[in-house]
C-alpha cells in the first residue's frame, strides 16, 4: 500500500477562461474541471492510475469534505478520513491563455487531538512493506512541526517515507530524516545551508519545472532533464512526479530509475487540462519501461 497523507485536503477547480469579456469585464469559463485535490490526493490519484493501491489520508469536514472523499473512491483510491470541524477548503486555478492564477483556500481549524487520532489510525493499519508520502500544507490549529512528528512516528514502521512540504514544516520534517524529500528549487534554497548540508533525507530531489530534476544521494548531485511537452496546465506536476516515483519504487525500481520515470509522469501530467490526470500513453510508457503490465 502507498499511503498519501495530506492534512489539508481540498476540492480543486480548474477553469479555462474564454478570451472574450462580457459586460463590465466579466470573464466566463470556456471549460471547467473539478477533482479531489490537495497535494496528497493528487499523488494518490496518480499512483492509482499507474496501477498501484493507494490510500488517501486526511482531515475532512462538511459537504465539500464528503465530495472530496466520494471523488477519491470513484477514482479507486481508498480513504482514511479524520474529522475536521470546519469545511474542507476549495482551491481554484484560472487558466487565461498562457497565464495561470491560483487561489488557495486556507482550510478548516483543526484541533491537535484530531490529527493525533488520525496518526494512530495510520500506525495501526500500516504494514512494514508500505510506502508513505507526506504532502502539502498544514491546516490552521496544528502546532508547528506536526509533519516532523508524523515522519518520526511512521518511519520505523514502513519501508519508505517521502516528504513534499514547504517553509518551516519542510525544515522541521527534513531534520526528522525521511527517506526522500521533494522540494521545488525555491523551497530548497529557502531551507538555508545549515539545514541542507546537515542530517536529513537520504535522497533529495529538487524539482525545477521545465528544467527537470536535480537529485542528491550521499553528497553527489545528478540531473534528469524533462522531456519536451506542450503545457496545458502545470498545476500538480510535482505531485504527479512524486506519484510516479512512489509507484515505480513499489514495483521494484531503484531510486535513479524511479526518479527518471517520475519526471516523465510529471511532464505528461502538464499536457492535460486537469490536475493529477495522466494520458493513457504515459501510463503505458511507464509500464513498458519497468517491464510490467498496467492493471
């Protein structure tokens, strides 16, 4: 099982705006796509499209929370849901020709006891051969360093632990030494040199957009260029990349190969309008490279 943990899930709405403007400058969406979102849910949906079992773990509240869970189950993703008192957030992406604008909901207020209860449920269910990814932001109400606590609690009990976070949560969880950290270039630079060169993840994979990926193991850096692509929507590309890495690792790929396959999956997701949506040919190429069969 691949556990995709996101404490602040969302309902993601993507709108492609019609170039024409209506009265008083009102813009109209030429098309709209809505999916279960938040980084961890994007990862889970990609893992499932690549044929591996995924469980999305999160704190949900209100009608929007129910909608997200329903969408995950319809995508074949298992759900382990904790309770948040407020409503699950909505995140909006507007695509206006080559321009993209994102508006992200803040998320409901969460009591630490609710997150702790969810962690205990994951610990009770996770198996020694499972993989875990902690992704995304932390909802209001939780103390700083909550992701570090999850890394420290889960890592001894599972095969592999990945982290995709930002800011203070990334810095604290980095020092808890997950197996893999996947920041983007700005997030990595913001860590500060003392954290970057100190104790931390065995592998570091820094996403660089169209430039691909830089990754480090035992102090040595390597580069993986991104294949050419015609972008439609870059939102969630890093999540698709991580989903590809986790699925490849679950199928037995070594880290170097898993990262290269992840870059291919992340790039393929950019060519689709939705978030965390893969073209059929990208799934086929992934399995051809591994010598496995799509399920």
